[in-house]
């Protein structure tokens, strides 16, 4: 199987490449000009694209195919910088422009790939308190919900053309190599971690190896299409996450971060949607197909991830 992958240098993409290589699959990666992503051992073939300029080397794309599957993970980091109007526009367009460009190029391939697994996010659901949110829940309010709706909508031409599209609405991906856990570890190791805001907000999580396994299942299982919540079946509150991480590291977690401080430092909208929003998300679609989660309980997942 030849798999085309975008966003291959990120946390999920890097782990996915390793898993695909271990399965003996050939990988072709979409890389930006001058990114250096095409260097190094065992990199496989690369195709150059620049979503910001809406360019993609379609001749190279066709030459490297045909593709049995495509995994689209590219997008500017949501939490990397404060949300200025320019940054919010960048977050949105990095997703919609790249998705639209990729889908257009895939439809021009002969034959087009049968399946596209496209990254998405549980930000679609907004701040919903204690409500249990499966894939049938409607969209919430806010900037992130707007982004996800537009992001997923950009895949519509692929679905209309008969490509099986899977929209992975991913929660907090846990790995010591990066993401939210990578940022929290130094604080907690120094004993200066603590709950965020009230601590009552639900945070839906998934271990990195389960995230990669979900992508693999989505590539192979024709029963999966449309939105799929890529989260473990046991969401936790922020206070529970704080306690579990403190317990795993044998360090105290006694320095909470007040909501007011977060809003002052990050801006109200970013703080409220990224850190204070409550999203109690259920992986109902994955459970319906008996997906075998490796990590269903947070304590066990942290013990495994942190050794």
C-alpha cells in the first residue's frame, strides 16, 4: 500500500510514519519547499506543496502514485501563539486551504485514492459542560468550532466524488515527546504544576499509540466514514488529569492557575476555548466497531507513557 501523508513532521505524523514503515507500507510525504523534511535516512518519496501559495507539484504527485490511502494532518498549531486576528486567520486558512488544495489534486489523480483520513478536532463541540458528546452531537459555539466546521467542509468534494472520507476529531494527544503532556511535564517535575482554572472542565484525551492505531483502522475499515471521535472512552476533568500526572511523577501539584490569569496572559477567547472549555467526548463510532484501545484509563496510560 502506498500512503500519501501531509503533516508528517508533527507529533502524530512522525509516529505514524514509524508505524507505516513497520508494516512495510510505502510512504510519500507532502513537504514544503525548503523545509528540510525530505532529508535524512529512509525518508521515502516526497512531493512539494505550499498551501499558503496554493501550489502543489501535481506532476510529481501523479508520478509517485497511485495511492491506496491519504492521511492529511497538516495545519498550524492552535496553541503555539496568542490568538491575534492575524493568527486566527492563519489557523483557519492553514486548514481549509491545505485541505482544499489536497482534495483538488487527489481528484485529478487517475485513479483517485479510495480513502482520505483527514485530521479534525473535538473543538467542533465547543464548551458543553458535563454533556456526553458522541459523533451525533451538534457543533458548539466559538472560533474553534467555526474552524473545524470549515476544515471538515473542505473535504466535501472528495466525499461527493466517492472517496471514503474519515474525519478524525482528536482530543488531547498524550505523549512525552510533545503536545500538552510534553509541555506539562517540566512544570510537574519541578513541582510547580496544578489544576487549570476551576479544574471541573472535562478534557478528552488519547494516547499517541492509540491515535496512530485509530488512523490505521480508519485506513483499513470501510465501515468508518464521516466524523470519528479519536479519544479514549474515559474523559477526565482537569483536576483528575492534574492529580494523575502528579501521582505518576511522584511530585506535588499545588499551584493552580486561576482563570483570570489565563485570560490575562492568553486573551479571553483563547483561554476560554483551549483551556477552560469542557468537552466530555465519547468515541461511540470506534466502540461500535470494537476498536481495541490500548489505554482506556489515564493512570495506566501515564504509567506506560512515562515508563
